[in-house]
C-alpha cells in the first residue's frame, strides 16, 4: 500500500498570486493541482484551497447532466455569477469562450471581460497585493 508523502513543491511556491497569468494557469491546471494534492504536495493543496475558497468552484459538484448545484457555487466565493460561469467553464472545465458566450447569450468579448475581471477579483480575494516583495 502506497503512502502519501508530504512534499513541498518549490517551483509552485515561487509563483505569485500578483501575476494574473499564474492565476489563469492555476485555474487551467485545476486537475493537475488536484493530482499533485493527492500525492501530498502541500503547496498544491494550499493553492487549491485558496482557489476553492475565493471562487466557490468545486469540481466534484460538476455533473454534465445536471449543472445546477455546480453553477450555484459562485455563492460560496467572491465572483459574480457571470465571472464564475466564465472562469469555471472556460478555464477550469475547458469549454471555448465562444461556446459559453452562445449558451449565455452574449458576445465572446463579454466572456473575455468576465474572465479578466474575475481574475482581478480572485487576486484581491487572495490578498495578492499584500504579498511582500522579494
């Protein structure tokens, strides 16, 4: 029986929440972060906990046939409904901006803006600008 070992991922630890590209990358790599977490990567565990707290996204609640509970996850976080939907479906679940725009009845540029503003809200929620400079 394999044991979970506690590891500290120095590469992940060096990535700052101040850089919106890092936040975008973490969201797009949600599954990868979860697999690292299961292997005992304490940094990945912390990043996922932070993201879940601020966004309200809980992948375990995603059901392709009944998305209502997943879609209501925004109430648990700091994102608006539209920011949550854009970020959860495009960055985390991998749908295209065009697909989500069609479903939501808006132009693709609205989805892009929702993602941009949502990432800024995530950064504020994580206290990104309160991090000390190295």
